[in-house]
């Protein structure tokens, strides 16, 4: 069971998702492929964050990765994404995301990032470097701590006890990322048109998808 990434996005209504804070744990991948893996996961997270309505939670699987997405109310304008393997417990994933978003709202005032987020969405300034967020890591250190500590889901026992209400909220499970796209949208086309994915990352995505499709048992 592995967590590969934790990400918090600013999700303004009708606008693009902008990464605010990120943490990665990709040491299971060879150093030659980590860049492409990180690129593809960041693209996947941004795509599902933009397509998850406020207050909704959903899990989206693509190839061997699962993106668990928790969108806060529109007034908060935040969406959390946890990317894991398919074995990591869904309940623990959403308990951690809920805790993470609560802490972020308490510790990082919106005034510290809203102006830059608006400028990025408007296209007047560039977004943060790939895989990073607008908010400096030192402003919200729990991200780096949680992506390591919760590799063992048993660490989540305490937060699960105080967040049992999450079990009463429906989690939408999607088998592939295609199922969260709007009618007429196709993932392959999004990948081709993406300005954030490098050419090598696009090739990595296509190769992983082809390899995965060849191994489906009917």
C-alpha cells in the first residue's frame, strides 16, 4: 500500500485548478522515470480536481494509480487530491484529505495566495514549477509529514475515530479518469493538448496505457 502524492488545489468557480501545496513520495520508481511519473500524476490530479463539483468526493482510477478527490464547499475554494496505489484504503484516504484541508484552512489564510491564484488563472503570470505549489513548503509543513507518516494506514486510526461522519457521505467511484470528463472530452486529446506535460511524459502515459490495456482479463 502506497501513497504517491498529496496535493491541495485552489479551485475557483469556472477556472483552472491551481496547485497550492504538494508533497511527493516516488522512491518506488527508478530515478529515470520519476520525472515522467510526477508529470503524469500532477496532470491527472489537476484534471480530476477541475471536474469534481464542490462538496463531492470521488475516487478515480487510471492505469495502476487511484486519485482520491475531496472538494470543499465553493466558499472555501479548495480541493484535495491523494494519489495512491489501488490497495490503499479508501476510507483512510478521505479521512486524511479531510484533516489536511481543515488544517490548511486554519494555517494558511486565503489572502496569502488568492491574488497570485487569480493572476495565474487570468494568464497574467506563470504557475509554479511542475509538481510544486503556490504556497511555500515552509508555510504548511504537514504536507511533507503526512505523505510519509500515512504510508502505513494504521497511523490513521486516530483521525478515523473522530471522522466517522465521512462514512455517511457517498463516495463516487470511477473506474477510469474518462468517466469524470464532460461529454465530448477525450483523455487522449487532453493529454495531446496539455501544455504542462512534457513530450517524454506524454510518451510515458501512452506506453503505460497501452501496457495496461494489453493485460485486461475479460
